[in-house]
C-alpha cells in the first residue's frame, strides 16, 4: 500500500508541472513459501533414561563400569511424506570420561557400548571437576520401520551430500560436528521419504572409575542429547 501511494503522489506533482505522456509503472510481486511437511518426533518416558540408584560397591575402582542397555520407543509422524534426518547435539560437552572429544562434543571411549567397540559417546556431566562417565545412543538396528517397511540406517558427514551405511545406527559424530542419520531401503544408501517411522532408541551408559569420583556424597548422572530433525 505504501508503494502505491508514493507512486500516486509522484504522478500528481508531475501533472502540475508537465503535460507530456507519463510512463509510470507499478510492480506486482507474487511471494510465498513452499513449506516441507511438518514432522513431530516422539519418545516414550518423556525421553528420560533412568538408571535409578546405583550402589557404589557395584562400581569398579580402577576400570569403567558399563551399565545395562536401556530402550525407549521412538517415532516420527509427518503430515505428508518427507525425508528426515536426525542430528544429535551433545548438551554436556567437556564431560566424557576416558576419551578425547571431537568438534561436536562426542568421543570414542575405551569400552564396548551397544555391542560396538567403536561406539561414539557423550558425557554424563561433571560432579565438581570429576567426569562422571559417558553414554551412547543409537537407533537399534532391525527395529526401524518407515510406513511399515523395514529400513536400514545410513549417515552423512557432509550435510547430506553423500551417504554411507551405518550398521550400528549410532547417533553423534566423533570427528564430525554435523553427523546426520537417516534411513534407506535395503541395499541402497538413498534416504527414503515416509509419513510414519517407528523403532527402538537404545542407550547404554558407563561410569568412571570410583577412584576418579567423590563418592562421599550422591553423584547425579546428567547426560543430555538433543535430537534435532533435519529436513532433507
């Protein structure tokens, strides 16, 4: 409306000072956004993995103690077919025990997590200056279905330019700050579009050596990973 009014004012001024044929113009702009399908992720239990009360005498003084694997039901629901990837963001950088963290705050500890000796893990937070431990998160292989069809995990370390198989389905990257995980049909590494996806999210934690912790008071595990949806 402002542009139209301004053009009319200019026309009125020119009309009082000159009589030649005037060449005025006005733009018509057509705008809008084609939005991708809206997708919503869901996790049972509010996304909380609770190891409850852990007795100090169940922990090792001079070695990491691996805790039991836990599972949550995971799902994504979209209002139209969409290609979606997951990006894991570590909320507790600088707290991974026994490993060097990469750019994204994840590292590879010297323990076997989720049956993977090279599983990438995030930290369980700090107790004062003490690193409490770590944990790995994965979409459990063999449990994921897209629109009722079994799919395989794939990953990309270059923002989706290329994809490779991710047999363990581990979320989070060690050497890469932006590791994306998605799914493909069996025998391919091409992301598949879906309206509904379901599967099991596996989590397994380990505790630092008790010699590295102050067990004269309660120590609270405080791991946090944000799973972000990326539209491909």
